[in-house]
């Protein structure tokens, strides 16, 4: 049940009414109801993995308590390792088994041992990459005494399964999420309306921007061999926008829906394309994943390697980004994607500008020429790297890139010169414009401080754009991860 | 060791790693407030502090470092 479906509307309206009218009296009632709704939502999406979700919740709840109550350091570590093995094991089995299985046989063949294999049919449980990271982060936080484990199984279950975020994040942290459900939530007009706004903007990003870009990019990527370099280059442009609009749109909807229940999820995108270097970009792109990797992979790794200074740091960054890439799926394309992003950091390490992250042209209306050229250069780099994200295999990606950088890059891109492309470009301009003017705000469409005419004018305009240019969409790119 | 002495030593480490002294030592000071205090210089600062005070940090200590005050506390608990 995707957020942009009538099924979801039919689900969410009664759920909201019951939540705020019937189950509003205590936090326990609210949580019981949220858990029921979440289980219903998950079962509706795919009933087969409910047992897995329940098992994961039970095991992590138990281990969290055990880590907390054990005094002896060695035993605490054992409980943590069990948790790591359990969570990573689930991911490895369901997501990466065939990748390593196949790799093993290819290695045998490479060394001359003739062998054949049949890959196993393993279904990928919905949301597994998201909820396992969330529970793993929880155990590490408890181990590091960053958070106290909750003793209430109901609270913990809602933390794991809360339906707006179960399928594709944001990957929440216990410290941010659990305290919110330990208190009774009260309906506030401002938060509710802000949630609705964020949903509207997410919907626009998804079904207008992402889907129209997809309609142009898909045919190009699917049959790239017979197209000139100029068309392939434009294909990467539309794909880069599609990927961003798809996932940031999903995230805005998830965060907006949560707000309707009085729960604040973490920000997942902060207008990442308005960045002047790669470090800045990753601080604004899929924030819940990158901060996770920063805290649980990069920091420990760079700490261990601290005596190696720059080399240690570069190694830690590259490993972290290879894992960021690999998290997306069991394919060398994602490894290549992560590896390239890791490599892009190296000049920054030498320049000592690793942590420079700021809002571009803060307090001003337009960026300086220098800022603009840096943003464009960075965008082009990311857009070309996204070819690895989109391609089915590394050789396919390399072939695609090779064909871009050929003499046909100057050909007139006839095949896509049509009204649909033109309209999509205008829609992208509108999308980028709104994101630009709101780049200093808490989310892309936080327009509560504008006057009533601008606010309602925007709602009506976006509603009309949804009506005329929206395309139906059955899924989101990130559901496959 | 007295807090003021620990502070002074830490301040010297910062100056030697960051190569400037445009910061004021107070308990609420964070890496964000200081120019050039990024992930790399952070690890260099940690290493230098370990050498200076003859102590060893654990990863768990690192997570507790929220500002200058907590850094000074962690150092004092180890010497």
C-alpha cells in the first residue's frame, strides 16, 4: 500500500479518526492502536514476513535489556555481538546470500575448479534494510550508554514497526523516537497542518516530478545502445532528478504522515543539490542513513586507525561509502557507486575541508557565480555517478558512460525533443525553485510564515499540477532496498 | 591534575593541531564552533591528547564527548 494510493487514503482516514477520538486518552491506548495499525499495514504489504518482524522485535528487545542489566564488560560485549550477528545475519541471508554464493562459485571457476550453482529463491522482506539498521543502532546505543533501553515491549514494538517509516525509513534513532511515544501525544493544529503540507510536497515530488522524469529516463536507460551521447547525457540528468524526487518525496510523505500522529521523525533530505562539495552533499542526502554510517561505522573505524592520520581517515571514508553503496543492494554496481563517492572525498581530506557544511548563499536570494558553478559541477559529478546506481551491471554502466563521451555527445537529441520533455523541464524548474527559496527552513515546504494568499495560492497550484501532470505510481525506488 | 591546567594543556593541543588560536576555552565549546575542527583534526586532537596526558581513550569515551566540558571530564577521570 503506497502512500500515494486510494487504498492508503482509505486506511489512513479511519486510523487517524480512531487515534485522535477513541484511543486518545492514554499513551498506552495510543501505542496499542498504532501497533495494530502498523501490523495491519505491514501484513497488507506482505504478510509472509510478519513472523520475521516479530522475531526481530523480540530478540532485539531482549538483548537491549540484557546489555543494560549486565555489569561485567565481557558479558555485555557478548550480548552486543549476538545482536550484531543476529541483525547483520538477517540482512546477509535475505539480501546478500545469492551475491556471495554466486561470488564463491565464480571464484572457484576462476581458479579452474569447474562448478555450477543454482541461485536460491529468497524473497526480500519489506523494509528489512531499514528496520535491522534501526534495531542494530539501538543495541549499540544501549551498549554505549547513550540510551536506556525501554522496558516496555509495546513501546519498543512501535519503535520498530511504526507504519509510516517501516518500508523505507527514515532510519530512526531510539534517542529521538522512543521518548516521543513514552508520552501521551496531543493533537496540535500547527503540527497537523505542517504534516499535511509536507505530504502535499512529497506527493508532488513523487507523482509529478519523479514519475515524469522516469517516463523520459526509463526508455533511455532500457535501450541505450541505439541512442547518441547527447540523449544518454540527458538521460542521466532526468534520472538524477528522478532518484532525488522519488526518495525525498517518499521521505517527506513519511515524515508528514507521522506528524499527523503527533510524532516527529528525523529529517532525511535537506536540499542536497544545493551543496558546494561532496561532504556537504552527503550531510544533506539520505541523512538518516549517512548519520547512521557516520556513528556506527566511520567513527569507530577512524578511531581505531587514528594513528595513521590522513591515510587512516581516507581508508575509513572509502570503506564507509562502499558500505553505504552496498547497503542499497547485492550488486557490484552499488559497490562501485559507494567506492566512487568515497574517492571523491579524498581531495577534501587533503584540503582540510571535510566538515564544511553550510546553507548555500545563506540569507541571500541568489548564489554567487562561484557557488553556482561549484553546485553545478558537483551535480554533474553526482548525476554521472548515478549511472552506476541505475544500471543493471558495472559493465552496462561503463558502456553507458563510454557512449556519452563519444562524438555523438554533440548530436541534436531528437528522440527526446518533444512537449513531454519540455513540460518536465518546466516542472523541474518549479520544483527546484521552491526548494531553493525554502532551503533554510526545517523542510522543503515549510511555508507557514508566508501570508494566507501565498499559502493557499501554492496549495491550489500544486493541487492543479498534481491533477494535470501527476502520473500513477505503484512503487518507490527505495522499496527494493 | 587541576581543571585549569588540563584546560591549558588541551588548549595547547588544539593550537598545535589547528594552527590557530581563534577560539575561547569554555565548557560549552564544540567542534562546530572552531575553524578547521573536522573529522581528521578531531582524531589528531584525540591522539595528541592521549600522548600528552599518557592516557588511552575508549570508543565509548569518544561517544560521550559532546563539548569541551565533557572532554575535560573524561581526561580527568583517566589521569
